[in-house]
C-alpha cells in the first residue's frame, strides 16, 4: 500500500500517499510535525504535489502554510465548504466523486459532512480510505462542535461509508484505538456508530 501513516501531535495521524514509480506524493492532514512527512518525502526523492485537508480543523491543517512555503509548486486541496474556513486558500476544491491522480495512484473523494460541513474522505486506489474525523477505529467524529451535525454524520456513515467494499483499509485521522487502522468490513461488524440501525439509535450512542 502506497500510504505512510505518521503519528503527529498528541494523537493525530498525518499521511503521505505516494507513487513510487512517478516519485510523486501527497500529504494529508499536516496538523503538526510537518517535518516528519517532509523527511519521508525527501528520503524517497518524492515531489510533493498535493497538500490535502480532510477538514479545516487546526489539528489537521495548521502546518499547511509551512508546507506551501517549502514546496511552493504543491497544490492545497479541500472541499469548498471547509476550504473557505482555512487561513490559506486552497487551489483545488473537491466535491463528491472528484478524482485526482498522484502519479499512478487514483484518489477518489467523498463528501462526508457531520463532523464539519465539508469533511471529506479519500479513497486510495480502491484499496484504502482515509477518513479524517468522519470515521475512527471503533467510533466516529464528534458532531457537537461548531458546524457539526448528527443527522449529516449518520447519513455520511450509513449512506456513503457503509456502501463501500469491506476490503478497504480504514486509516483514521486520530489514533483512538489499539489498532491504528482496520478493514472496513471489520468496522462494519464492530464499530458501534456503523452498527446503529436508525438515526434514533445513533443519537443515543454515548
Ligand atoms: Fe476535527
């Protein structure tokens, strides 16, 4: 899998998605310690093409400006809804079903509001999904912060994430479980937020 999972800050994950053939890379959610992902990129002689933000929260985006300064040709990618809340303007706005290529690696985007109005998930080569603060291993993102919406989160999880193949590997935005990643099939069977059958049931999950 052409994905490097990097622990940053207190319990956040940042990701580098890369194409080893074309030597291109994208960084996802550089909230802290951007130097860690830059080190991985330079050790492999990759070119940073995209800085992708799953949502606008500071712990996922704070080092975007620094990365843009280090790699001025890279393009910042976010949804329209969350992109306008960032301190630095994205060059590429993605919506549901948008696609981008990092060398040979295909990125497909899903708009998954609920934690924020413009949260996105990124499907990588139909093998993995980076879920930001939409889906964690064993839980989902908070809906009680500014711009959060419980009904939207339920719809994002149950209409979009649940419809995806079990074989996808889920890479979350935070390290909240013993496992740093898991198959979507196992999460469908065990994650209380995906097991809820109705919005009412979902709304009573502690
Ligand atoms: Fe967040």
